[in-house]
């Protein structure tokens, strides 16, 4: 492995430890913090893959609500292909759901799609970002055609600082998604069972998920905000 790759791997491993410890401390899991600090040096000998496995295992011991789902953000595979694979897996699963749950959970698809594009660009995976946009824009047209057309002009990470759409999604506010407990439970189980940690992180970091009642029939449709930033 080249020196630059080794250094990048070490830096990422350090960042992963900080993410794990930050979450444990936030939850006041003092014994877990001490255990992780003791064990992480052993785990880290195996590199980021082992550390990810450790964090994922620890995460499964706690909250199963999508808003409090643990530790996975920052743990995603660094291969650019994981973004498209994860998006497609989420989309295909949504399409197989019963209509009520499908209507709700499918609201996640466009924000996840957009933020996957932004992250690829931000990591300088521009060709992969463009390919993601090209292959799957039809999933979100014509409803979001105008916005997607604006995204086409983004071709460098520096554009994320100035582009109007990027600033709106990345700086100003989160996409609000309304889910019933049933939909939230189904989504959480799907993400856990399929280990879609990348999607989990995007949801936690960029979406405002509102859990409103036991089932989709517990709130008038007019209350829900569909595919809109900010709500």
C-alpha cells in the first residue's frame, strides 16, 4: 500500500473512533465509553473494517428507531459504487412494499438520491456522481425535473459551496419526512438487515424524520410534507 493510502487509512480510523466515542458519550454510556477506549486499540489492529464491525455490533445493542439509529454514519464503504448500490437497494425494496407504507417510505428516495450525489461530488467521485444522476434521474421525474437539471451543472466539490440547490440542501435546512411507527419499524429493520449504513448516515445527518403515530391512518395526508426541503 502506498504511503498516502496508509496515511488516509489511519486518518479515517481515527475519525471512526471519534464518531463512536462521541455517540457513546452523548448517550452517557460511561461504561461503554471505557470499554470502547480499552478495546478500540485491539480492534483497530484489523483496520477500518474490524472497527466498523465492532461499532455496528455495539449499535445493535441499543435504540432501533431510525432517528436514533447508532454509529453507522461515517462507517460506510469508501468505494464510490456503494452509493448507487445502496440507493438501488432502498428503491427496489420500497417498490415491493404495501401501498400505505410504500407511499411514506418512498418519500426518502429523492433526498437520499440527492445527498448521495452531493457526497460523491464532495469526495471527488465526480464521474460516479454524474453516472448516478444520469441513471436514476428518471425515478424522480417529472416531479423534480427542474431541480435535477440544475444539479447537472455541478462538476466539482467547490461548487457545493456556491450552487443554489446544494446550499439549500446542505446548509439551510433538512428534508422533513413523515413516517408512522409501522413504516419507521419496517425501514429500520430493512436497513439493519441489509447493513445499509451509508443510507442510515444520510438519513440521520440530512433528514428530519417525524414519527407521528402508530399507522399511516393516524394523521391526515395534508399534514405530511412530501419531498420538500424544510417542511
